[in-house]
């Protein structure tokens, strides 16, 4: 059983205790620290260097988005899972743009927290079917015109599709390069061309595109066919 060191940050002690109770059921998993606000979460993440940091969005002093950015900037190897009560596509996008690897609703804590931690600890992204549906609903509502990919001359090439798929699964440029047998510079060039070609402006938008096109069947490792 793989050992995973976990930090839990939430301003509600009851939530921290509930999450810790679920996670301690896994042999080899250890809660190495807790935090009651965003600033404390950043400080403890830097000091303890856990494998996974579970962060609430609405923490005092520093919200979960800012805390996520600061943690990843300071310790890039830490995988962040956002655990929140907010069922909002905009909130999911903000979390992914900040660098979180997964987004889990507190209502799904008992049934999905272990799966979420396992997934992001392995370098994957995690969105439950419910969260994926929220993201897609919000994304489709904000579209002003048909995706550029449908217009002549803007279709992604087979190589670009492979790059999209791997990036959306959470792979870094270096990992994508190794898997495809190309250079990191080539991956960066493909990524830039993809973003320009599809009219995308962030990694979160690229992930949404990949989900919509059915390119990311491993993002949410759940049994439902709607996993993405």
C-alpha cells in the first residue's frame, strides 16, 4: 500500500475531523498536519511538505485559491485537492486555474474523498461526475459562438489531440515530451498552437475542451460513464 502524507485545511474543525476519519481508514496514509486558515495552510505545507494538501475554498486570512497558488509555487510536488460546498462551475475553473488537481464537494466527502486523494497522488486530475456536469453546464452556457475547432483550418491535428489529452490528465510538459518521444520545446509549441487555434486562454479552458470532446476518460476515476 502506497504511503501518502496529507495536510487538511478547513476553518471548521468538524470538517477536518470528518475528513481525517475517512482518510485514516487507508493503511499507510497519515495526516501530518491541519490548518484552520489559508495562511496557516501555506505555512504548514511549506514546512511539512505533504504529498497531498486538502484545502477549503472559504478560509479566513487567505482563501483556498490563493493558498493553492502559494503552496504550488513554494512546493511544486504537492498535489492540491479543493474540498468545498460550492457547486459552481466558476469556482471549479478558479480552482483548476490556481493549480488544484481535483475539486470535491463536501457532500461527496464520505464516498469520494479516498478516490480523489488516490487519483491526484498518482498525478491524475479528479472531478466527480457531478462536478464534471457542473463545469460543462457552466462552460456551455458561457459560449457565445461555436468552438473554433469546428471551423475550417482550425481542427486539432492527431499530435495536438495527444498533447491535449495528456495535459488535461495533469501531465507536465516534461512528462508529455517523454511519453510522446518529442522535446519539451516541441510540447510547448504544440500547446501554444492549440490554445491559439481553439481560442483558449488557460489550462482550465483546455481541460474543459478535452472533457467536452471525450478526450479525458481518466480525469475522474469513478464507475459512472459520465466520469471525465
